[in-house]
C-alpha cells in the first residue's frame, strides 16, 4: 500500500491516542490534535516517531472555533501533502438534568462533538474527491444510538453525528470515499474516570464499586471496550477490505444497545 496520512482529532489522550498509535503502526503519517499545550503535543509526536518511525505533527486547534478547524486541515494538507483519513474523535461530556443543564456546556458539547466534524469534513472532502480515495471515521457513542438521563447535549450531539455520517456516506458513495462511525460503550479513559469518581462520591461508595455498577448498568459483557480495540476497528475501516462499507454505525458496547 502506498504511504497514507491521517488527521486524528482529540488524539493526545484516551481513544484518540490509541487510534493514532494503531494508524502509525500501519504506516500512516499523522497530524495529532488535542486540547493540550504545544509542548505536550510535541511530546506525543516524539513518542509516535520513536515507536513507529512515521512522521507525526501536532496542531492544537480548539475545535469549538470554526476558523481553527479550517487552519488544522490547511496545515495538515500542507505538511502531510494530503489527507487520506480523517478521524473525528475529539469529544467532551457534561452530566446534568435538562432543567439545570448549563447553556455554556450545551453549546460547547454541540460545537466540539458534532459541529467540528461537519467543519472538518467540509474542508477535507474536496481533496479526497479529487484523489478518488478517502476514509472518514467518526467516533460517536452508544449514546448515538440510545439515550441516558443527564446527557442531553452529549446524546443529541452523538445522534447528530450518526446522522451526519449517513449523509456524508450517501454524498460520497460513488467517489472512492467511505464514511462510517464507531459507537463505543464504556471505555476506560479520563472522560469516563471522571464519571466514575462523581458516581462514587454521590452514592457514597468506593471508586471500584462505582466502576462495577457503571458496567453492570449498561454492559451485559460487564467488561470495558478498550481504546486499542477501537484503534483496530479504525484501521479495518481504512483498509481495502472495508472498501464497500459506508454509512454504517458500529456498536462496540458489550451488548449495551442490543438490549
Ligand atoms: P478523553 O477525554 O481521553 O479525550 C478527549 C480528547 O479530545 C482529548 O485529546 C482532548 O484534548 C480533546 N479535546 C477536548 N476538547 C477539545 C477541543 N476543544 N479541541 C480539540 N480537542 C479537544 O476522552 P475519550 O474517552 O478518549 O473520548 C474520545 C471520544 O470517544 C469522544 O468523542 C467521546 O465522546 C467518545 N466516546 C468515549 C467513550 C468512553 O467511554 N470513554 C464512549 C463512547 C464514546
């Protein structure tokens, strides 16, 4: 396979970091992105270059800002030569009932978890179309398929991302581009650790008990999905074997949404 390149948003930690590592392990050069300092981002690039011997650069675009979204794609195009794969992974969470849900959090979650994917796709698709090849993978959630109380903004954004994925797939269906999303259940990352700690405090139980309850509530498998498994799924969706898979939403959720 010729050398390909990828932009992975929110790739300085958690799921995005493992997606970046999985792509690097398969020879992709990378543009990393995340809400960290330039030094911390560069440190992540050093780790990727050292372990996998591929090119890696960092752009700290705040994806809530439309202009910074455009600049991220422009820099990736210039520095990587082209963008073959775009993984829209960056995401944030806030949990509160609708009546007391802070509008500031609603706006931020919709901007980062949904609108950024639209803006980044808008700037990336023309190049993919011109070259007749491209892969877009959106990291949605089980919450793109079902709801949970307290997560109005997150569930709305993730359902929106599943819908956006379908439209992008239809608009690009005959152009060598595929667009799919992955819908993970619980994955043990900083985003979920925060929810486990909050649950332990509010229920007066240990963090270990809160973690077990969290899994038992939603995952019939009673096991976390791992970020490494999601990385492997992204690599598969970027492979020629997945050439005719487009517009799909893959649940990786231990059976959560099968119930
Ligand atoms: P995480 O908090 O470890 O990572 C989030 C990443 O997004 C970080 O790199 C962070 O720097 C980046 N980010 C946050 N705000 C940003 C901004 N304004 N601009 C640019 N980057 C920004 O969380 P994670 O669990 O790895 O989540 C990754 C994705 O997976 C999210 O979209 C999340 O909704 C989704 N997801 C996570 C789980 C889970 O259980 N952890 C389950 C389903 C879906």
